[in-house]
C-alpha cells in the first residue's frame, strides 16, 4: 500500500515524535522555513484552520487579501452567513486540493 507517510522517520509522527519523546521543546519537530512580515500580503483558503488562522492574523495586524469584500450595505453580523470575511474570496470550504 502506498501512502504519503510511507518511509517517514519516527519523529514525523505524533506518538513517536512528540508523545513518547516526552519533550516539551519543538526544535526537533519544527524548522522555520520563512518569515511572514506584517506588511506581507496573505491569502487564505481551506476549512476551519484557514478561517481561524485568518482571524488570528488579522487580530495581529497582518495584511490578509480580501478579493471579494462584502457589499457596503451588508451589516457585519451577516458577513459570515453569506460567506464574506472568512477567506480571501467566497469560495467556501475547500476539503481537498484535488
């Protein structure tokens, strides 16, 4: 059987890389690849995680692209109901890249 986890070392899995390791440090499981600056433009797409990370980034003054802003006359309390202000456009939840 072929799957994306085939052949990965033990540190790539939660149980063997974190839980059984007993370490509270993330240095062994995370390596920073790039920096996101507050002035960088960020696009979000996905599901719950994308929605939550977008909200968190906005709360810290990061620049999230909103390519499909809500109509001015739409009250803020109705934005989410009509799919506005969740992601960078109104494409709804994206469950797979395929």
